[in-house]
């Protein structure tokens, strides 16, 4: 997984714009331990309206396995917290 776009539904309100999709980029992978992820939040014109960083580690990292969709769903959960 280098970079993955995913829809955000319902969109996340941002000031002054609305983020309707995200783009995940893996920044660093420490095998068997963790992955550092950057998420760009994009508006309808694909302009970045926000950027956040997350670390997938521990049990969440172990649950990832080979299913990259797991990372997308994990990020969707994190952005709503």
C-alpha cells in the first residue's frame, strides 16, 4: 500500500471547507511492530484541507494482516473519534 484514496461519508466539516475524501500514505513501516500513516483530507476539487498523522500499532497492527482495506476502515474509525 503506497497511497490509497477513500470516500468519507458523511463528509467531515472543516473550516472553511468540507472534506469528502481522504488519501492515505504510508510514511514508515517498522516490520512486526507499527506503521506511521499520513492522511490528507481533500475537498471536491482534490485540494488538501487538512492533514493528520496516525500510528497503527499493537493489536491493531496485528489485525492488519494482508488486508489493506483494514487500514482504510481503521482510519475511518479514527477520524470520527
